[in-house]
């Protein structure tokens, strides 16, 4: 089964049902399917072929959802990246996966233009206009020679005429609404999801249709989703937790109410009531805000059936606060990582007995712990590395065989490889898992993996910085917050505020340090290497 079949089957069952609500825009299942079909035809016309990669740089929007389904309907592979991505990182991703096309918005053009010009495999850039939703039209392919370097034109001068710059709206308007012929099978890649790596460069997690269908099926099974569910998602679609809300809802025929972010909490609360939301996925940063909103304690949300949480385990104070605000909602505490989407969930009825646990392996999956010698741990409460086996496990990292071999290793049976998560856990006598720590120095903050090396590289680019070391600091809301220790040149007047401002210019939002500590020196080994464990 292919991921787009979730959408196509729901079209057959509920063609006129609202599948997606985004602000004032409401798209039915038939709307999304027809637009995705048109995009698939347009991508093929632009030269995108079987197995090609297409990168999407858009905020949460109907166009992002259409892009995901349209790309896989074209037998291609989608990669949705964080819309706050900076030029250098986007350039790296476009070249790393040899993207054949880029889909972006006019507001992202400054970054996209420069990155696409440096990506030699790009054949087309599809551009969504600022007013596309409002006025329903754009210029088909702009024929003006842009006067300014930042202005989009039919052929961007910086690209040396290598790629076509195509209007999203006109490209779709010119194509048929029927599905294109299909070649892909379920072991083909559906997505490349980029996640931080220890070297500082992001790694492309290869997820096949089979991987994504398996993960979606397992999650919707334990959440007991039905076509009556209405999911409110404030999570970015570049984050797999947000992305899967769209995929899972298409599978069970539900509705997703898509918000760009959790910027206006009271507006979100109004949406919970107005749209009669039944499912609310969140992370601890969101629950921390909600439980401080005293004004909503007298509100009633009787339609809310469940709340899911991932990233860090919910603090006890958050659990109590959420129960007070949403007494009808079951709370699911979960754990996962991009390399397999989801690993475990804690049944809501176990929350009082073991609130710090992230539960057991989800349906259609086995999990176990191993020691430093790769022996399976059978004693309760013994710390070991968590190993996952199941159809949801990735196929590896894009063109990184050594990194892949570190994560995917021979399993207990000759026919398989299993995922070594790099996370240390303990397991109690009943098989419930408790997170202990990471094995490597990757920071997990807000559910995202963050590479200290990538942040350190940015810090060293700032005049006045002599040494820098970035670590994760335990945080009950973020899981880990990001702290940078910085040594300045003698006489430098840089302040922590200056350093954070520099990071904000060069890093995505979730990678900006929350804490800066200025030091006269950093601890080092006898060979001069900074020792983070001594910070």
C-alpha cells in the first residue's frame, strides 16, 4: 500500500467532507486529491521522474499538504523542511539529495533563490504567491527580467537559466484533475526527513511507503481513531509529529484543523471549541502555556477525546493541569524518533501509576534493551540501549552507509536489521520503559534533534568568539534546553544578547540557545580537546 492511497480511499468514502481547515480555507478530500493530482502532472511536466526528490519550504498551509500528496503521486520523494531554514542549510539539503524541484512561497524567495542557484540538479521551482489564496490567481510564468536580485522572474539571473520558475496556481490550473499513472511500489521511498547529525550536517532519514503506512497504522490503532475525529495541529509539518497528523487523518477519514504555530493561545482555545476538536497533539512547551491560562479553567471542552504528548515526558504538574482543563480527554505520553517515527506509548490508564514512563512498544513492533556488549538485558531496571524492530524502521540515512550501519544492525533473526536508537532506557518488571539519557551528544529539544556541532560552527563565525561549546541542559518542559558556553577575545564587548541575535540570523528557531554563559576558559583534555562533561 502507498501513502497516497489513504487519501484516495477517503475520497471514495467522503469526497465532500472537510479534510483540512486552515484559517478561512476549507478543503474537502476531493479538493486535496484533485489538487495533488494536478501537482503530480505539473511536476512530471517539469522533469521530475520516478524516485526524484522534491524539497518543500512552506509554512503550515493547504499548499504544503497538497505538495506532500502531489509529490508521491508523481512517484517522487518529498522532503518538507523547516520554513525558518537558512540559506546554507537549504543549499546543503538541495545538493545532498540532488533535488529535482523545489516548492516554496514568495515570502521565502530570498533564501530559496540563492540556495536553488547553487543546486545544480534543480529543474523547476514552484512558487506560491502571497495572495494566491485571496485572489485565486498568479502570473503563469513571470516574463519580466527582475530589476532586483531578490525578485522572482521567469528565469532567475542567478540560476543561469538552469531551472524554470513556475507559478504554483497556473501550473495546477493547466493540468488534469485525474490521477497520473503510477509506477511506485511500497518499498520505494516516500519521504526524506532531515534530522541533525553529530557532524553538524543534517542526515536524510529514508522512509518508504511501507515504513510510513506501518507507523500510521500502529498509531491510529492505539489512539482508536475514527472518521469522527477532528485533529487540531499546531505543529510544523517539517516535524514528523506534525506531518503524521495529516497522513493519519487521511487514513481514517478525519479532519485536520491546521494552525501555523502556537503563537496565539487564546485563538487556539477558541478553535478547540468552535471546531469541536477531538484530538490535540502537543509537546510540553504547549502544555506549559495552557496550564497557566487561568481564564480558560471555566471553559468546557466536552468533545476533546484525547491529548498526545511526545518530546519529553510530561511533568506531573502538567498532567494535573491538563486534567483540570480537559477532564474528558485521555492523555497519551509517547516516545519516538525520526528514524522510526514512533516507538512507544503509555496507555492513559497507566498514567497515575507510572507518570514518568513512556510506555511499551506500540502495535506491530518489538522493543528491547541491550548492554554495551550487545547482549539482551533481561533484568528489570537495568539501563541499556533501546532497540526497535518493526516495519516502521527507516531504511537508513541518505548516502551515509557508515552512519546507517551504526544505527541499523543485524537483529535476532537472519532476515532483518534492527534500529539501535542511541537512547538509554530502563525497563521495569512489567515491561514499561523509562528514558535515562542519550548515548551521544545530540540534544533533543522540543522533540527536535539538535546538533551541538552545527550551533558551535555558527558561534565560531561571530567575530570575538574564541571558543564555544554547546550542551543540552535538563528541562522539564523542553526535554533539554540548549546552553552555549562561550570564551571571548580579550577586549570583546559581545553580550549574551548579541550572541543570541547572531544565532537567530543563522539557525532555525528550535536551534537557538536559550542560555549563554560567558567564561574565561573551557575545560580541556591534555591534548587540548574541550571536555563537555566537565562544564
